[in-house]
C-alpha cells in the first residue's frame, strides 16, 4: 500500500536535503517532482493540484526559506496537506439510536462486497456489537451461498430467507424482523451488483434504502481499478447518497491513487481498507497514519495495536523475566513464534516500520514463512523435557525429532544453533531495554527488533549486537 509513491517521495526528499539552502527555484523543482510522483500513483489531478497549491502557499513564507531545516518543514507541509486530502481524522461508523442499525453494502460486481460484508461483521462482533447479515442478491445464488459460508465460518448469524422470498425487499424486510427478534444490534445487507451502473440497479437500491432507512450506505471499491473505482464511487454517491467507502485489495495496490482521491472526489470518507483475503484483513482507515506511511514515517501505532491484540501483557512480563534469568526455553521460543504469526504476514509488518536507518534496510527483507512453520514443527516434535533443556538433545534424540517433524537432522542442528545464539542476543537486548518500562516494550518490541533488525554490527541499537543467526528466516 502506497509503496511506489512512498519510494518516489523519499527520493525527492533526499535531493531536497542535499541542497545547502532552500530557494524558490529548488523548492519549485521539488514540488514538480512531487506532482509527477502523485500523478504516476494514479491520484486524481484535482487532488494533486489542491495538495501542491496548499504546500506552495505555506512554503513561500520567508521564515521557511531562511530556516535551518527547510526540507523538514516542506515534508511537514506535505504531511499536513496529505491529511487534509485523506480526511482530518478517522471516520467512524454511525449507529442508530434505536437498534438495529442497518448498513447497506453496495458496489459493482466483483469489487468484493460479499467478502467485505463478512469481514465487517467479524470486526463488529469483536468490537462489542452483535451483527447479523443477509444477502439480497436474488440474481446470483452463488453470492448468497458465499455469504452463508463466510457467516457460518465466522459464527455470524445470517438470514437465508424462504423459497417464497424472491424479491430483495422481501428478504431485507424479513431479515430486519429477525434481527430485532434475536436482539441483534446491526444488520448488514449485502446487495446485488452489476458489471456497470444501470437504472435497474439504482432503482432496486433506492427501494431498499427507502425500506430500511440505513444509517450507513458503504460503497465497496476495488483499489486495483484506480480512478475507475473513484468514478464509480462518485456515481453511486450522486444516485444513492453513500456515507463511506470500503477500499478492497489495498495490499495489492502499490500506487494508492484511489485512496488518495476518493474523499476529495466524492466528499465521503474512506472508512475501511481490505488488506488481504483472511477474515481479519479489514482495518479502519486512519488518515494520519496513512500520510505517515506515504512519507516513509512508518505506522508504529498500528503495529503496537496489533501487538496488543495478539500478546497478553502479563505473559510478556513473565517472558521478560525469563530472558533476564536466562531461562528462555524452546517452548517459550515456539509460543512466541506462534504469537508473532497472529500479527499477520511478517513482510506487511516490516512495512509499518519507518524508512530510516536500519529500518529502511528491513523494508526489502525477505521473510520465509515456511521456515517458521518448519521451526514450530521441529519444536513440537520434542518432549517437554527437551523443550525445557536443549542441552539433553543428543544424536539419537535429534534423529527422532527430525523423523517426527518431517525434517532432517541438519535442520534440527541448525535450529538448536540458531536458538542458542538467539537466546544470548535476546537476553542482551532485553537488558538494554530494562529502563523503558512496560511489558510490551520490553518483551515484545525488544524481542522483535533483536530478531528483525540487528543485521549489522554498530547499527546504533543498544548492546552493540551483531547479525542474527545464520539461516534465520528473516
């Protein structure tokens, strides 16, 4: 997400920092490069003009031209203008005073409406709500079947209708009645789509809107279609009055032009982004965090939020003490790997790190997910005593472990070597974090950074540690 744009802007800022003094001429040259970078990222030309004009207006002041850090100030102005374009703050979902709150999910066929309906229901259920879903797509039985499978997999109640209910309004009316009777507070209505916008589609959606009086009409757009997604969102808004946008497939869109354009063009906020196929791969959109990622500042807040959801702070404090006491066992090691994998794909986590110094080099780090699976399998094949004390694992035990895990003795040997080296490194790094306070910072971030970032001696991190063990999956 935003990778191409971020890389191009980093080059512009690097050139700007190379100037001994900021002048009107080199500032204009830098803003021209920013303009080109935005246009190449498929950002709407009106959005680009607004952003560049806003930066130029702020930057032309004499206090900026005479500043000792003019390039940093220019970056700050671009950051402010990006937030303006994306939205000044997170736009949260609205809920009715008298439940149930009805959310209509609309969009063109193939944009990801049904999948997004299931993801949003899951997100709501994990944030204190009791959602129910219904598909009113009477034209494609496969769409209703798909939502049924998703709902049952996530244990979300679904109204599947009766054979007599062949009209979208009939299904919607019955679904709302059942939602009320079951004491559910949100009804998500997955509507039918078309390959293009037509009068029949809009008439049907308007009839549903009149019947349900939804508090949210969420337009689902495919980020991979770029400005076509923005145009479709604008058309739906003019005809239906959408209240927000869910942008899917953001993990596959390195440009990010749709995300940067959609609020300006439609006047409606981007509320959620889809970042993968998994049920939990839907996140609220934070304009300030997106602006930081575009400018290479990373998204540490989102990283820590993910960590807080996946890691128990008391467990991390216990782990910290084990590290300090040199009692970190292979079982602890395995459990931490499993916890880390709950955070999501590791390469996507690395992209949340700032593109500066050591972290900049991590952006291109290759993550071998299969190696993590192999490590867990090897440790699972050990006995509790072996996991507690790796020193007792002799040749015979190594052969048994290799056979049980479907690996080789060499794989087991490499793991034990990596583990002993990692244990020393983690203890050293954990000690360096001793004054920070907070189990999360000491237990999680210390451990993560020691594994991920210490790839060069003298990297500027505490403890003067060097490379991770050879063969480590990161």
